[in-house]
C-alpha cells in the first residue's frame, strides 16, 4: 500500500492497479477502524439499474468547469470522480426486482401492500440529494459521459453545462477538509455571473416530498 495525499490535504492509501477484497485489505494492516468491524449485519443485495452520473464541486471547481467548458482533473494524474445518481425511481424498481426474486409466489395484492424498505439502507452518497464536495452538482446521462470519455475529452458546451447544473446543500459542513459550501443566494449570483445570457433560475437538488 502506498500512502498519498490528495489536493485537499487528506491522506489515503492506494493499492496501485489492484482490486482488493476486504480480507486482503485487513491483511495490509492499514489503520482504519471500519476495516476490522466483525458485527456487520446482513444487508439486502438489490440490483440497481442506474443511467445517470453526478459530479459535485465547489465554487472554485465551478469556475474551472465553465472556463474549460468541461471536466478535467486538476491534479493531472488520476481519474475525475463521478458518482452514481440513484433516485427514488431506481430504488423503487430495485425493490420490486428484489422482492420478485426473493418471493416469486407473491401476489400482486401483497406486492402493493409491501412498504418501501431499501431507503433504510440507502446511506451512501449516491442516494443522497445533499453533497459532501460542494454546492454545485452536474448530472449527465451515463451514455453521454461514456461517449465523451471515449473521445478522451470530457467537454460540453456552455449551454449544456448550465442545463445540467443544480444547487445542493451540504450533507454536513466540515465533513471533508478544504470543501467550502455557499448559501443558495450566493450560488445564484455566481451562476448568473458565469452564464449571464441564461435566464433560467438555478434549481435546488432536493429530496422528493
């Protein structure tokens, strides 16, 4: 394992060009309290069909994305981070498939009475409308991002960037060192300065009612 430091000053360990299983990670003796937990409860194993990716950033990153009309890794030596965007419809669909697999003889009436349950386990950032990495979120179709990557240039025109931009609140301020969040009014002003010809109001990324 190689110890490195990212651009936010956070230390992490990297197993270069390896995909390690949990037991392999434990054998590396890396100090991480989560690795050595043994009372991990059994979780359901649903299958999510996801067609969108999201990229969260702060004000500094927003200006860079607008300037470059696309996404670049500022460190030049790693992948640009995109997360899965899992919405309520994907959770509902995954629940239905899981129940059909687990209880193949379940009637339609029983299925309709079944209360939603996957939301209890959906604690990953992929499921949340809040952000850990900044007040601005770009969301694109998976196919669109893969096509851009296939051309080795993750660029989009200014209008497309603005169309896919939303404001999101902090999951927890100070959770990640070096990440700054803005108030919605500040974000509105920043976006208006960067896209002065776009009259569309900045939307908020919010949980469904």
